C-alpha cells in the first residue's frame, strides 16, 4: 500500500454558505426553487475593516452549479483550493469569489432572461450583486467586479459583459458557446431521434429524464438542446412549451425559430456590443484546439472580429478539448484579478492589457 500525503504551505480561505430568497425567479415554469444557497469564497486575508476586495463571479457550466464548484474533486482542485494556491503563491491578488446556484430542471443555465427558464440574468445582476455588496466587504463598482465561466458559463460571462457593462468590469470565457451553427446543430439529429420516443413531447421527455436511474449520453444531448431552445426561443404565450428549431421527423430547419437562437450567438452580438467589451478592464477568451463541441471554430471567428474592431483582450488557443480544462483558470483568474485591483485602486499590480496567440 502506497501512502500518499498532501500538504500545502499556504493558508486557506473560507467558504461562506448563505441562503437567499429570490423574487425574480418566482413563477418560473418549472417551479425551480426560489430559495437557494449562495457560496462566497473569502480569501485568507479577508477582513471587514480593511480595504474592499475585488470580486469575481463564477458561472458554472451546463449540468453544474456554484455549490458543485466547492465540492471535493477526484482529480485536481476545486475552486476554493485553486484560489488558495493562486493567492498563497502570490500568483493573483486576494479576491472574493461568488459561486451562485443557477441550476434548473433543464439541466443547467445560459444566464439569460427567459420566460421558459427563468430570469436568471436579473437574478444575478439585480438581486445577487446588490446582496453581496451589502453583506461583504467588496468593491461596489464594476471596476472591482468580474465574471468568468466555462462552456455555458463562458457564454454567460460574454453575454453579461456585452449587456451589463455597468455591472461587470472584467470577463473570462473558457470554451464559451460561440458559433451556434457548429456547437448545437450537430446534436439536432440525436435530439430528434430521442424525442421521437415521446412523439416530440418535450415535457414527457423531461419527466422521463429525471426518472431514469442512468440517463445515457443521447439523453443529455437532447436535454441540452431543449434547454437551449427554452433559453433562446421562449414561447411567450405558453412558457412551459418548448419550441424546437427543427422538425423531429425530417430534421428540416425552421428558419424563424433558428434565427431566434442565432440572435444570442456572440458572433451575432459582438459588433453591436463592441464598445461594451472594449470598456472592460480585462477580457480573456480561450478554447481548446480539439474541442468536441466545435467551439474552437466560432471562437476563432469571434477573436478575428474583436481584433478587427480594435477590442483589447487576451485570446489564447491551447492544446486540449472541452474536458478537464479547469487548469485554464490559472491563466484567467490572475489576469482578471490583477486588472480589477489596478482599475479599482486597490493595489499597484497590473496584468498585461493585450496578448494574442
């Protein structure tokens, strides 16, 4: 038997778990809870009587949520452990990190306002940000507040940076959903075959999904497409009804439905919101060169557009896929935190403004 010992030479921060009752999530069509637990990482040097800390907001990927990021990890570090190391080794300045619970009955979140999912953008911006400002010693300004995430969380970070520039002063997207034509459409055939089992009844499928002991990969693919349909193309007259952008029998694309999805694609949004992105104190975007959801192709286009419009940021493509990329936070979190510390006047350390690979 091999004895494995793990020891660290840096202090540990604290994770505060606090309940929060939401008003904006009331009456969501899935009756998802309005009473949720908000997790806040406080660095080892946190003190209520010292200079305010910059805050980074962590948006979880689809199938996960904030509380999951503080759980034990079978390989590597969870978010609090990673922060302890980065801060303990002076690789990033001390920062408060907020991990909200935005999980839904559709398996995750895109962090947008949708009648068919819930008003999760308002939940973050109008409810949780003021709550954290009131309860914790953080900078009450975009100059000290950033947002980051992977996959759906990365999409959410980009979407929020574009639409709420008065709230967010920095953003990082790791393999965020960009280039919907390549990211989502490859799963349309699988979704059509799965939904054929319920004659296209998405509600029946959702009910069956949660009753299964072992959902298969095809089930998760179908659930993800349903979640995207509910997020990007809600039915105002019947929010609980999911409208798909294709015929489940012929796979013929409904152009009107599909255009509603594409309005959320960062590739469609970037030109309209270039000014907001360029106002950020730090913008970080990366993707693996073999991402299994084809996100590298849309990301390359997005970066080209950003650079053509003169939007500053740090853009990186690394060797890897969509999986096991938590290590990329070692690059983005110090970058965001340094930039926000400098912008908010909470220190002198600064991250490089522009880098591209």
